[in-house]
């Protein structure tokens, strides 16, 4: 069997202790019998895979909720490169205090070298609004526990646009993250998704309006830049050298295999995904074909999420033709209005451009 190298592996862990009011991701409650069945199915699927992975990412759901032993056992069956980046997303409540020390030592022994902690806000009242029971103390203890176990590549998740959030309270969260000794920060704008508790009860919440959210996004970019976190994607910031290798694969149109309900894959020019059903996955339901991937529209769409943007020569080489004049005309309009930067070698969006990236990308793709 041919072993293909340099592929990312995403493993979805769809278990959560409770449902957050803003979340529309597929997840189910933590049930030890179900977790065991799921773990076995993940191990069987991983064992059958013909690939050697250079990044592994456990996302959720809440990967830390299934415990370090289960995660370590799964990693033991993954065929990966020696310097593979292995990330586990963690909820602060699972990684603080004593349990957290054991948790990270076991993960570090298994090869985990990166963790992503779902802080969302360092303001306890905002965290409670998001349905989070643990606070900033637990997150700090979790960071200390991870470092004691030798895991120094740590990311914190923040959210912009939380009900009641103000520039002052956001600054408190940003300061907390910048001072926490982590290498990476993800800052996502809260989107009120249909069907969520927030969507159904929107009127009851004091949500910052669109302009206020845009201002807070620009405040975030500016604050993190001044504290040494370089923006490398719309919502991601890192100390140089600590960008997420796994997530960069998505935006660079590189190959990855996704395992678990709702997980998506892109291999050999084909996209496919598993249904968002734990039962279907455990009962061997095969992945669903999602058509071809990696065409020029997709490439432009994904690369423009990155601060490095689209490289003209690379586009030319990948698709055997240059970008059309109409693309450049619109790019020039964007540049003149502060939404993009154009150089001799490429085009990238500015933070102001990132705020309306969906519209910009649509317009640029229309001109291909
Ligand atoms: S936000 Fe995360 S922890 Fe909360 S329900 Fe969704 S997947 Fe689970």
C-alpha cells in the first residue's frame, strides 16, 4: 500500500458537557458508553487510513471531555511523522487543578504538542452569558499545567460581539490573553446562528451592533499587533513561527482527512464529508461525496482569508493562466478604498477588508 505523506488529520470529538447558547455545531452529551463506542470506531477508521499525517487536530465538540487516556489511546494508532503538530482543543474546566496536570502529562507523553483553550472572554460575566461555568482562573491554571507538562504551544480562543461586551471589557480580555504567556490567539466574531438559544431569544440580549463589533474587531487586530501577535488570518494571530500548521492547510488548499460526524475531507482533488450523526458514523455509514475541490474560485476564497493573500505567480502556475484584467480593476478599486493591498507579487486584504471579506471575495470570484 502506498503511504502518502504531508496530509492533515482532523478528528471530531462531538461530546459536550452542556450546549452553549450560541452554538450550532453538531454535538451530543457526554455518555461514557457512547464515548467508548465512538473511540473504538475512530481507532478502526484511523487504522484503515493509508496516510502518514504531519498534522493532527482534535476538534469538537469538546475533545478534553473524553479524557486524556482516550485521546492518548487514539493517538497511539495514528501513523504520523516525527515532527507532527498534534493539537487538542480543551475546555478550561477540564484542564485546571490537579486533574489538569495529569491530563497534560498523559497528552504530552502521547505526542500532543499544541493545545487550544476555549476561553472566549476573560470577563466572568461575559463567560456566564456564553454558558461557560469556568472562569479565567481555571484557564490560567490550565496554561500553567500544560507548560509544566512541556506543552508550550498554547492558543486561546476569544469572542468578539458577546452580549454586553464593550471596548473596555474587550481590552480586559485582550490584556489577559497577551499576558498569559501563550503563543497564539484566535478571535472570532460571534455570529447569531439560526436555531440557537441566542437566535430564539435575541431580543433579550444586549448585543453590540454591527458598527460596534467592527470597531472591536479593529481594536483586537491593533492590540494584538502591538503585543507581538501577528495577524495571519482573518481571525488568527500568532507569535511568528507559532501559526497553526493544521489550520493553514485548509486555507492553503492542501489535503486533509476528517474523521467523525460532520467532519470534512479534501484528498486527491475530491471533497467528501461524514453526515452529522453519531449513530450513522458508529454504524459505518460511508462519507458523502461533495464534488471536486481546489479549483481557482476556492483557491482565491481560501487564500484571501490569509494575511499573505493571493500570490499572482503562484496562481498562474497552479491554474496555467494569469488572473484576468477585470480582477485587477476591482482589486485596484479595493486598494484605493483601503480594503486591500496590492503589490507587484500579490493581493491581500487589510483588516477593514477582512470585515467585509465575504462580499469582496464574491465580487473577485465573479471576475475570474
Ligand atoms: S461551543 Fe463548543 S463547547 Fe459549547 S456546545 Fe458548541 S461545541 Fe460544545
